[in-house]
C-alpha cells in the first residue's frame, strides 16, 4: 500500500526504508528539500515539495505518517496537513507527542472527518535493522486500514522467542505492534515505556557507580573525616578495583538483568571504559516527566521512576539553589563553612 | 575434574547436573539424606553422608562448592568443612553471602592454608538450562584451578551475540564467568547485580501500575475530592483500559526495555492477567540492602536502587508507625480524621 | 471595614471571628442555613441567605472572601457570585485552589472588571488563636484595598521574635501576610508551603518509625532469615526500647528540629503513645501533588517532597498491582513463593 | 559539682561556659594549649595540661565530658583517659559518635569499672545561649550522678511552652535532656534526630528551589525544546518572580512549617538573598548515613531521609560516573549527543 511520510530525520527516513523494502510505496516530504532529494532516488520512494503534492500523489483513504518533533511543531504540521486531506484519510503521529495532545489533535481532525492514529515508536537508531516497537491508539477502522504498515515497521514475531504458553496463532502484540485503545492510548503506553526505560537506565547507572567506587577505601584514609565530613568507617571493605566493562559483558549471559540496555552499556564501555567523552549532563525528553505526572494524577507511587527523572535534573545542576540553601542553613546553625571540594 | 557439592537445594542440585553433564564427577552432600539419595543414582554423582567421607572421596587439591543459605549457616558449614580439608584445598561459596563475610571466611581458611573463592551465582530456577552467570572473587591460583568448573556452570559465549567490537579470542567475561578480584569481590559484584535487579524490577512494576490505573478517570468523578482528598482534576485523560499482558508481550520486540525480566513478566501476566494469586508482600533477601549500604558508605547516590528496596519494605507494611504518625499530625493541625478507605 | 464571607466551615467561621474581634464588620453566607444562623447572633456579624443579599449589604468596592472546597465548588461559587458584583469589587479566594485555577478565575472576573485576590491560608484549626499565615496573589490596588483584612487575619509581628538584622520598620512579611505577585502567586507559594509541610511531616514520621523499631534485635533472632528474607546481621545493635513520646517532647527544646509540627507530634504522642486510633491511611489534598508537578515542569529535582507524597499514596495501598508484579517476577525467576507475613 | 572537659572547640568551650555560669566548677583540657589558656582565666575554670592532672584535680567519682571529633579521635581519647581514671568514674562522650562505638567503648570502660554515658548534643553554635538538647544513654546510676550537669547544659522547661496535657511535675524530657536507655541509646536518638534534620532541611531547600524557578516560563520559550530536551508545555503558569527572603520570613508566623530551621533560613536569606557566597557543596557528617543504614537494617522505609542524604552526595558530584553511563546509553540507543548545557 501507499504511505506518505512527513519528516525525514533519522527516524522518519529509517521507517521509510523498512516500508519500501517490504514492497510498499512511500511519498515523502520534509521542509528541508535536501532531505527529500536524498531519499527520492531510492526504490519505491517519491519525493514531493508540498503537502498539496503529497495529498495529490496518495490514493484515498490516504495514510500519512508524521515524524517530526513533538509539541508545537507536530501540532503545526497536523493543522497544515489537515487542510489538504479529505474525510476518512488517516494521520499517523509517530513522534514523541504528549498523549494529551493526541486527544486534542484527534478531536480537531475528527471535525473534518480525518482520523488520527497516535503511534508511540520505540527503537532508536537500531530500529531500521531491528524493527520498531509500535504502540498505537485511535479509531478501530483506521487502525485496521493502516495495519499492514505497522506490521512492516514492527520487528515481527521472530524477533524474540515466543512466550511459553503463547502457542498457536500469533497475536498482534507478538508481532511488535499493538492497538492499545482510543486516541492517545498509544502515546500513553509509549510514555510509560520510556518512564520504565529511565528507571532501568538509572538502575544500571547507579549500580555501575557503586562498582566504580568500590576502591574508595584505597583513596580515603580511615577516620580521615572531620566535623564536616563523614569518615569512612570501614575502608577495608572498599578495596576493589572492578573492571566495569568486563562486568557488564559478564552480566549479558545468564544473569537476571540481561537486557538490551545492558548490551548497549557493554558496547559503550568496551569502546571507552572511562566514558571520558561524556560530561554527564543527561537530557530528558518529555516522556519521563509525563510518566511521573501521570503517576501523581492517578495517585500511585512511582518513586523509582521519579528518582530516575530527578537524577537527570540533578545531572544538569538544576538543584543549585537548593544546595546553596542547605549550605546556608548549615552555616547558620553549626557555623559550618563549605569545604573546598566535596 | 572432581567437584564436591554441599547443599542440594534447587540451586545446588541444578549446578551438579550441569557439571556432570559436561563430563565432570561430583561428590554430593546434604544434611537432608533424602536429597543425597535422590541424586546419588545419577551418572557421575556420588552421594556421601559426612564431610569426612566427602573429603575422602575427592582427590587433592579438593574443590568443594558450598551452596547453602547465607549467614550463620554458611559460616557453620565452612567452619565444619575446614576441619576435614587440607592445605591448598579450595572452598567455593556459591551462595548469597555478604561479601564482608567472605573476607572473614577467607582469612579464617587462609590460616589453615585453605583457599576460598566467593562465587556470586545468578540465574535462578532457569540456570540449569540457561547456565549461571558467575562472579568470582579470591586467590588467582585457586581460581585458575577451579576454572573448568566455572566454565561448565556458566552459559558460555553462545548464550548471547558478541558485543560489537569484541572480535577474536573470547574473553572470560564473554563466557559468563569472571574473576572479579580479591576475596569478596565476587559477592560484591553479585550484590550490586541484585541491587540493579531490584531497580529494574521496580521500574517495570511501577510502570505497569501506572498503566493499570490509566482508567482512574472512569472510576473517580471529576472534582469528587473533598478537603481530605485531592480531586482528580482531569479525568478525561485517564479513560484507558490497557491490556497489560499484551503490552508486556509487545515490548519484548524492538523496544528499548527488552530484558529477561520483561520476558518473565510477560509469562506471568499471560498466565494470570490480574496476578490474583499474589498478595503483594515482596520479600528482600539481603543483597538489595547491602547494595544501598555500600552506596551510603561510598558516599554515592543510589536513589533508584534504594527506592526499590524501600518499596519492598512498604509492601510488607513496615512503615505503619510512620503512617500513623502522619495521620496523627494531620489530625492535630487540621482536625482531619482518617478516611475509611484510601 | 466590611468583609463578606462565603463558606462558614471551620476555617471560614474562625476567620470571621478574628475579623470582627478586630472591629471589622462581616456579612456571612453559607449554603447551609444553620451555619449562617449559628454565627449571625455574634457581634458585628450579619447573616444573609443569598449572594444578592450579600452584595446588597456590602458597600462598594465590596470585598468578599470565598472559603469553600477547591475545584469545581470554588469555581461555581465565584461564577455565581460574580453575577451580583460590580466593577472594582474584590473576590478573595482563601481556599486551597490550584493556582492555575486562579489564573482562569482572575481572567474570568477581569472580563467584568472584578478583581481576584488568591489567598493561600495556613494555620489549620489553630489559626483562630494563632492567626493565619496569608500568601496573597493578584492586582496591587485590590491588595492595598483589602490589606486591613489581611493584617487582621494574620498573626502579626509579635507572633515570633524578629529575625536578626530586621530592625526598624516592620515589613509586610513580618506581620504574617505577603503580596507575592500576580494572579495565582499566592496559591503558588501556599502550594510549595504545603509541599514542604509534606516533606517535614514525613521526615518526622520516618525518624519516629526508625526509633520505634530500634528494638528489632530483640524480636528477630540473628541469622533467622532464609533464602526469602534478609536476616538481621547485627541484632546486638537494635536492642533499644525508646520512649517516643518523651523523645518528641525532648526535641522541643534546644534541638535543631524544633518546629510546630514537632510540637503537635508531641501532643499527639502524649495523648496516645501507640497512636492506636489511627490506621495509617494518609490522605493528600492537592498541594503536595501540585508541588511535585511544578518541580517536574520546572525541571528541578524534588526527591524529598515527592517521596513524601508517594509514601502517602503507598499508605493507602495504591501500589498494590506493582507489588503483585514484583512477587510475580520473583516467582518466575527464582521460584519464590510469597511469605505469609512480611 | 565538678566537671572535667576534654576538647575546647566551639561546642566544648560553650558547654563549659554554661556549666560554670550555673555555679559548677570545670577542669578543662585540650591538646591545643592555647585553647586551655584562653579559658583558664574564666571564673570557676581550671586549666590542666595532661589527663593525669585532670584526674588529680577532680574529686571521685570523677565526671569527664569528652567533646572531640567522632571516630578514631574519640576512641583514642577515651582509651588514654581511661588509664588515669578509677572505678565508678564516669566518662560522658558528648560528640557525634556512632552509637555502635559507644557500645564498644562502654564495654571497654566497663572492664575497668568505669562508666560511659553517651550524650547526643544538639544545638550548634546557638547552644550556649539556647541550651543544648541532650540525649543520653548508659548506666542508670551514672546518669543520676551526672544529672545536675545535664540539667545545667540543657535549655530547661521554660525554653518552650509546655505541651497541652503535660501539667504538674516537669518531666525530664521537658527540661531538655533525656536518659534514653542503655549504652548507645543516646547517640542512637541523636542520630535519628539528625536524620530528621536532613529531611527537614531538604524539604525547605527543595521548596525554595521550586519558588526560585517559578519564573522559568519567562526564561524558556514555549515549545523551545528539541528531540533532546523536554519543552516547557505551559510557560504561562511559570511567570512568577517570588521574593524568597520575604516568603521565608512570612512563613515564620502562623504557618504549619514554623521551625527553627526556617528561622535560620530567613536569617541567611535576609543577609544574602541569592546565597552567592555558597557553591552548594553540602557536607554530611555521619548521622544522616547511619540513620539510613539503621532504617535498612531494621527493614523500615526511609525514602525521605535517604533522598535528603543522596541529594547531599549529588551536590558534591559523586554521581558523575552514573551520569556519564546514562549519557553513554542514550548515545548508543538514540544517537543522542550530550547538549553543551543542561
């Protein structure tokens, strides 16, 4: 079938490549004309230079995948695109949109008879090869119409051994995509997925930091602390120089924490055991925040996911005034001056 | 080669089976004679009824794997066993011992010329089939002597694709076992592994709970709160009935959080979507606690791992007095009575 | 001056009593006519039975304090009230409104030339005697006009020793009320105040729980744990029976944690050392949640305040599915059955 | 009565001054002779230059207060001092010792018939004027003998209004000192006190940081985020410039969070609203760590107190390797480069 693609960044371009490789036809647009030119030469790919041209080249009901940054940019693209589309056409928002925006966008499009599918897309730069895990929300009929595209973009059942007990016909979820429910549900599930991702990443990162400092007893003398600093009571227990790249490699086989994130960590540490190229300023891109806000709204505890989020904020020194306030209080009640170094 | 095994619980028995399957010979002891009888009939397995008999049946330097509960029981077994061993014999503590105990045990055995290898063993009930991930601490020579056993018990390099960049000769860590350093380092690394495991498990669990409550807007009326309870400001955003077993199955392919723990969660939820058989009282078995204590001693933050640990404590209602104190304060300053239900 | 009061619950009634005691005149309304009757007999208090009558009895520009539950009820009252007010009249929202609602309400009222002052009001049941700490947002002129009321309701400078360095003229903040900024700023500051309150309360509660369990070594035998439970390694360090009511009383004099919350805790524990009347289901009433959402929106870490919030959620067992998921995972990988009791 | 004092730092010297002012007699020693000279001239103060001279000048049973840094220094002083003392003499350890050390010290001294009282001492630089809150552990008879000293050093009942319900005879705890139980219990209670202090301080600091960033909507454009950074969805809600010194002053009267720590914060912010003199590297001095370790050992959740501790670690950048690991993972799965600034 035909798919329109708006946005030829890394993700958009790789999705197009998976789609055409499977025999579908893509009509592609990007506001950067060079990006369009770069893909237009490939098999089954047609480049266009406007939304109008895109609409013209697609047979109805049109299916257009929007893969642009979340927020105002996505809203703008959808609004603009809607002007060229007709009743029953389908817009897939495959970006990292806030699920609440999906609800608004779906309503806006519904007013024109256009249908929105929100599609959380996981897989990063590896997705072209591994396939993308797709979490889809929206109208049933629209989902059914677009399903062949999702099946192509997703990894497929062979990407993992079947879960014991899941025999016979292969379920949708086993193919790597899932219609999760009404508008916004796809991005809701993707949001929680990323929240979990933050937690898992932080779990690994904290653990590795504990291993990294397992030699602290060789660096700090027993009882060296003063009234300002806790002395290390038991340096004899912290005398280890752990080879962290080896440990992450080790855990990849037979351990309880086998995971793709561990695989990636092992790659990164094999390339650079000290991770010297990084400063440790960790960005966050929305879903982690929204997951925690959802937990708070629902009234369910999410201490691990929220701690992971806050650690990212702290990595960017956004707690500076709080820390200064602590030092100020300590000076007031105890006359403690700050120490030059931690 | 020959291996003595003390402790024929699930883990001990399965390790013996992996070892003999690979052509080694095992002499096995358990204080439960039935456990010994049950295995004694198997190929290459000899049952014994005392430490003395165990020592007699093994050629020197003997290698004896101790697989019994951590703490006083392990200490008792090692002390007793030491009486029947000779200089250069090797004791492998494969249980969940605190690494600080290893340091004591190693010193105690060293006084008799016996060598301790502490061996953190991950793999659970699946280890017999998948192999066990082994984290080993202790003397170099002792490790080298016992290495064939570790190689047999571990999963081997084929258990996972090689990490990109790791070409040529297969490293020890790639085979699924690693000599991590001096006495205690094996259990130290295993401890941190389990700490990470707690964090990853909690990440998944919290995320699933957020999905589970994505329908809260259908259960709570807008603005229904009173002075005692926060009203749900935006029920329109929480109208989803997410199929959680499907979602966990979905994430197994192509998502960033692919992991063995996710695989297991998908199994459990496929078997029982509501997890009704569980009350949600989550045990903790030492390593999670010790990991957090190590973080505190080292002075490094571990908010995610510690939150995961505390959630387990809370699941067992160990925060009851704290909660009562909060209610008491609320009553004092605001005249708030506790609500009948949360 | 004259003040209209809508809402004669505990807070509203007590504020009226402070206001009239200081010589001002109050016109009071409550949808519960008995509440109006109960106050109408008091000096300087006039009861009315409708918003129209309220408007009629107040000279312009009218000042009407709304003290009703936050959310839809407050919105409804303000909308209804606005119909009877005129340009330049002032509405004070003294409830626990979300500051974002203030912004909406202020805009809505501004369309009619009416001015909103949002007024975060702290003090609880003790406010009548101690005075209320008032955090006010909104228009400068409106604030200036209503200031005598705020000065009366607030505790006044004598409620605490002046801060060293603050000599000479008494600042607004020293009198116990503050014009914090534009619409919503009052409730924003009150929101953060309550967020801090949650954190301080939890700090005390957690600490008392640690004292409460300082005898755990007398209840749990050393090494009594099994593969499912961490044994207590060092029961000799947990042999204390701490008299917690005495400790909270003690800390009230000379300690760093002297605080009103500690005073209240000491009262509660003196009345009932075991706090047996409480089940430990701790409500939360909005501000704690909103504070954490503000932290997330701003991108600043608030791990302590958020942990305090999540503990309240957990006290109401809202983490149940997460806990079940943990038990299910443990069963899958380790064959662990849940223990009957924690 | 007579009191020996070893250690004339700020705390030791101020305690001596409270003691002699009340008519007692002090014999003082410090390894820094100048410190001794500086005090020796004061009324009722006798300076000595050795432990032997100290012992000689005190009548039996001697009472010697040791006020030196915790850890090896305190242990060394107690060991040395014990050589010059006799049966029934009393050593008060008033420093910040780990309560586990008290248990060891008490046993060591008991072997010589000398009695240890461990005395947690709160009050900081303000204690000389306010009195010190004293938490005492150890032998009953020893406590009773030394009680007049504790009564003098403590603030006394008048330091706070009596708790409603506490009428009639003034209890020990109301005077500002308390015999908490056996050896170590005093420092155990002091440890938890400081743990609570960490939590309260962090509660205030986090809240102030949220106020500080209430203007973030004026600094960040709506939707300005990119794929790497969460955009601020609702800048219209973060337009406030809050005067934080005024807010802390305000809260001192009538609010729920009235506290001495708030008083001190108000002082600090009045002196320097931007706290520019501080870098925000916050030390921790033992008790916060030990409190969290106690919580873990006891198996009770302490997420707030532990988060407060970890924030201090993070303020000293001790999470650097963890942050780098997060950036490395993000680069691996998403091709994300670190942003130059947070």
